[in-house]
């Protein structure tokens, strides 16, 4: 077993940690996307702006955010603050999803094309047609790839509610996408 010790690297691995300036720059360059995330979850422009400011503050207080994860972290922090601001509304809409069965067996993530489609929609459409829990899960699971279990923990609801609401969101995106395809094909012909 002595041969193992000769090949072992005894130097600690250095992973670049983001500076406060890099965190701030990420919130500046990602502002539109982060605001969109917050607006879709909250449904309120003023609250969305406040959530974005709070997420920026939250990020500055966190040490150890790795440089490679800055954009992902900023999006998750923004969604987390927006979800926190909507906790009561999310809890109120959760019971309707306890008995919904999901036809999407793998609870797949949205494709890049689907995410871009959702991002191009007027946010007003999302918060008038989807309830708070469906919007939050669409952003967290569908657009950001957060696991079903982590969504349940963050939203403080059961996995069954998360699955039901996500299935509802997937159906909604699919219906809106088909509607857009019909309009586009009628314009072409």
C-alpha cells in the first residue's frame, strides 16, 4: 500500500471563489433574466424588484460562491427570495395539487427551446394563468433544474404537490406552445 502514498497529491485543491465585485457584476449582467424570474414567481413588479435587491444582498453575505457557479447561484438566490415573499400564497395553492396524478413520468426539465419560449411570453400571461405554486415550480424545476425534492424543501410543501403543480405547468407550456405553432403556421400559409 505504500505505492499509493507516492501518487497522492498532498497540496490542497484551490477552487476560485468569487469576489464581491464579481457577484455584483453577475447581478448587473443577469439583471433582466433575474428580474424575469422574480416577476414570474411574484406576479408583482415592485415586489419582484425588491426580491432582486434582497437576492443581491443575500449573495453578498454568502462566502464561498465559486466563480463558475455565479450565474446559477444568482438565479437560485433570486428565485429563493421571490419564493420566500410568496410563501403564504404558495401554501394556499398547494392543496389543489395533492390529488393530481402526473402523466410526465420523469418530470423532465424544459428544453432550451421551451425555456426560451417561456421567457418570451408576457409575464402577465404567466401570473394570470398559473397560480403561485405552478409558477414557482415552473421556474425552479423546469427552467433551473432544481430537483423535485429540493423544490419541496424550498417551497415547504409535499413532493406530491410539487409533482402535481409541475405537471400542470408542463401541460400549460405544451398548450401555449401548440397554440403558438398554430398561429405561426397560419401566418406562413
